[in-house]
C-alpha cells in the first residue's frame, strides 16, 4: 500500500511527468529532421529522445499506479523498470554497433545512470511485492521517480542542443588553453631574437 502522506507526491509527479512528456513531444517534432535518416548523428539523437521518453514514462507509470487503490505500485514499478533495462541494453548495443561507445561517452554514461536507476527500482519493486506493508520501499521508489525526472530533463536538454557548461569540460579547456599559450610563447620569443638588431 502507498502511505497516505506520500500520495500527494505521486499526484504531483504524475502531473509533472505528463507535462514533461508533452514538452518532449514538441522538442522531438522540432528536431525531427536531426532524427531522420540512417546517419550516426541521427541514431544518437534517437537514443537521446527515447532515453528521455523512457525516463519520463517510467515516472508517469509509477506515479499513476501508485494512486490506484490496492497493491499496484510494486508490479507497475517492476514492469516499467524491466522495460527500461531492455531499452538501455538495446541503446548500448546500437552505440556498440556504430562504434560510438567511447566517442559518445557522455551518452553512454547517461545510459549507465539510467540502467542503475532501473535496476535499483527493480529491486525495490520486488521488495514492495514481497512486503507491501513496508513504507520505506515506497519512499525509495519516490526518490527514483525524482531521479528519472532529472535524467529525462538532462537528455531532453541535449536533444534540443542546449548549451553544456560543466566543471570538468571547463577545467580541461583551461588546461589546454594554458598549454597552448606556453607552447606558443617560446616560438614567438625565438622569432623576436632572430630578428635581432639590423
């Protein structure tokens, strides 16, 4: 059973998931040209779109079934987690087939975080089915719903080509810039000395 004090959370999250799925469909229609064709770039865009949709659909299904009276959240969370794991496996196989597992490292890491979320959800759902009176597992599922929202939003942001400014990227760029400046400095100094007095 879903405790009464968390039903409002699932009610709100169902509304949020529905709205985000609607916005995702708009984003997918805008970027439909990038997903068309059989190019590598198109396949990466399709994986990003489906990853966001899978995360949001997971959150929506779990939230809606949590609102249905009875012991519905456990089987629902188990089913959508299993489906999500199959999606991630198919996506990773697709990236491997295209030779993009290393070059598309960011996408691979997102898929890895998604599969970890689904595996944890699978375990928690099995515990809910085995011990439906334990409210702790329902709270864990609620946290996983939030994580699915965050993963889905990040995927959707990349899908529409939103800017990405991360601390790791910026530190790497700074080190490369300094190394480039240090490499250029001696050559410019040599050029000045070789000119010499006329």
